[in-house]
């Protein structure tokens, strides 16, 4: 008897979900006022461009893992990348490129690589297939933070739902 997990194609399902999340996140990034894009909302909160840098760094790191390669995406944190993401349109383009490269690498990844275990940036040995899932979920996680920034600024619209 087949189970749901046997019927799910991780490559297609994660690629499809990442496409949707990238579109949602792109809309939410563009809805943050330009003068707030690189500003902390207070306390120890990271600025929105830093959150997107974290998102992109994770996609890039995992893309390398899917290719059986190592990555320096986190070697110096993601502060340098955040400094490159001061323009929201360019930031969205960088997110879309990272998502496209991740999707290509995931589709091309062998079963052997997906089932292999590597040490994640946070120091935990993890199967590459799980890291791919984490990378896609990570986009959604930070999109939630962008929505929270909207709310802090008095904007309660669901920008990711707009056409």
C-alpha cells in the first residue's frame, strides 16, 4: 500500500512552494516603505534588508549543498549581503535569482545527495533533503517578519494576496 510520503515528489513540491513563497515575499518586500527598508524597528530587531539577506544566504548555502558543494554564504554572516540589498527592486531580483538557482539545483540533485548528511550552518548534521525543506520554509518565516513590519508601520493589508 502506498503512503502519502511515497507519492510526494520532494523536488516538484518544494520547487512549486518556493515559487509561491518567492512571489508572496517579493510583494511584501515591495510594500515596505523605502525609508524603512534598511532601518531596525527597534531594540535588537534586524532591518528588513537584513532579513532578506538571511533568506538569500540560506538559499545560496543550500543550493551549494544540493550540488554537493560547500558554500561560504554564511562565512562572514550576512551583513555584507545586506549592504548590497539597499534597493528593494534589486533585493527582489536577488531573491528571485537565488530561488531560481535553488530550484534548478534541487531538480538536478541526485537521490544520493538528497539522502546525504552535511553539517548545517548552525552546526547540526542534517540530511540535505531536510535542509532543502528548511530553506524553503525559511523564506516563509522571514516573509512573516515582513508582514509584522507592515503592521508595526500601521499597514494591515495582505500585500502577498494582491495580484
